[in-house]
C-alpha cells in the first residue's frame, strides 16, 4: 500500500510540474511574485516643478482602481512613490532606494528630464526598465545606447520641428524670440525648432534666445530681453511655473507676440489659470489627448470612463487637468504592458512587451492616435495635433501630424 501511495504521489507531482499555467511555468525577477508586482517612481511632490505632483497622484489612484478589480493577472500592483523635489541628486538617492532596498521590478514614469538623466546610466547598468520616463528628450528613445530606457512623451525634437514647420507656413516673416529651460528639455526643443525652420531660415528668423535655470524665482528679465530684441513671435520651451510667468509678464508689458508654448506647459490648471485665462487667449501648442470637459467628447466612452474614475478614485483632482489625463493614460499603458507579460514577470519580458506594442488605443488619446513601438523605435508618441486656446478650451486648428521617420 505504501509503495502504491508513493507511486501516486510521484505521478501527481509529475503532472503538476508539467501542467501549463502552473507554478513551474511562472518566471519572476526581483519585485514580482504570485501576489504582487512592485513598481517604483519619483514624483516632484514639492519643489519648483510640484505642478506635476498631480500626475503621480492620478497614477496611484489608477493602480488602486486596478487592484480593486483584482489586479493584473491576479497580482496587485504595489506602486512605491518618493518625492525627489525635481532635484537630480535627490532622484539618484530615491531611485537607488527603490532598486536596492525596495527591490522593484521596474521604474515607471520618473518625472522630468534632468531627474531621468541623473539615473539613466545607473538603471541601464542594473538592467532595470526605466519605463515610460516622463520626458521627451531624445536620449530617452535611444535603444542602441540605453536599451533599458523608454520615454513616454512625444519627442521634444519632433515637437520643435513641427512648430518650426508651422511657423514657416503661417508666419513666414516672424521675428522669433526663444525662451528655453537650460537642460535637455529646452535644448532639444531649440534644436527641433531650428531643424523645422531650416538652417538659413533659423539664422535669419530667430532674433534672440534666452535660457533660464529652473531654480530662478522669476523669468521676467528673460522676457524683457526677448521683447527688446524685437521679437514678434515667442516660443516658450518651458515647464508650467515659468510658462505661467511668461504669459503673465507678456500681458503686463502689453506685448502682443504670437505665443507658442510646448506641450509640457499647456495645462489649463497648472499654467493657464495661474497666468490668467484672458492673458492666455490665443496661445498655440500641440496635443494628443482628449479634453474631458469639451462638449464634443461628452458621449465619448473613453472620456466617460475617465470621468467615472476621477469621481471615485481621485475626487480631489481636477477632472479637466491634462496632467491628470496624462497620469491616467500612462498608468493605463503600464497595465497593458504588465498584462502582456502574463506569468513571465521578468525585467527582460517587461522590456520585450513594452517594445512590441501594436497600435494600442488608450481611452483618452485623440481619435486616430494609437501607440506602436518596436525594438528599434522606442518612441511611444509620434502623432500630434496643433491646438489654440480660445480663452476657455484648447481647440484643434489642424489635422493630426505623424512623424514617421526615425530620429
């Protein structure tokens, strides 16, 4: 009887080990288990870029919603967030803690160009995915040199090129003044703008450039410099605080340039309202997400899901803020990648799935825009639409522009 029991036990063990979908087929790296997926990020909850804090709050709320629904393939997402105050040395400290102490599977949506630059080499050396970094600097879509890094935002170079082409088409005789943040964000925008204008045109049309440090309390002197140079078109490659200051100062001076702001600084709540909506009227920018408060999207299923999410999981958040929409779609995309990983929750497979996205449609992307990536093209967002602020909402002023060429 004993031998028969032993034989049955051995047979059961053999069947269990060979059955598909059971424990033997599951593969985990540090940060993943049968019950949990650890994800880490830094967010500027304080400091000069704290307007972005709401992005992290929206993402945390989204993960709570997913966990309430049972998680991803039965696993709860443990999103660990630390405040880095948009200070690169602090980012380094916090990301090391996430990797070496918290032992996360991946980092997600670290916010800001300089903070991401500060940890890019470290994360790549550790082969930890730096997934959907919240920046559009070109170095974050460079699989050859940084295979473990993938940015989310539309490329600043591509966006700058689009502005340059738009200016040539609509304001061919403009005298351009450029305000830009003195980091990869600002420099990439400037390079893209010049590429879009073309070398000869750029040299002739750009009459002044002025760069600022993000720690400067005010950028008033830079605006005065650009005005005094005779600029009649102002391109502001900045983040919300400085963009709001620029809009306000332009209005105070009674200056009436055509004013273009980059996508990072076109938030209604974080930039335009602090600057004064009347002062912001006529601003030009680009977009790729739906305005949840626009009448035309009132019956849109994606917008309805977003508004229901905000009502239940982030009731204190501004439903109309494109930062919260941004937090929502980036969280949705992360969940899509983790779903595609199935039971193989390794860092290699996270990277594989993130680089094999095929026309993924997210609820709050503009109609006609989807996400496709490949191992040689890490750019998540390659489609943009020109928009103009009418004093209350951003309105489309052209069709969707697709940058199909590799950078």
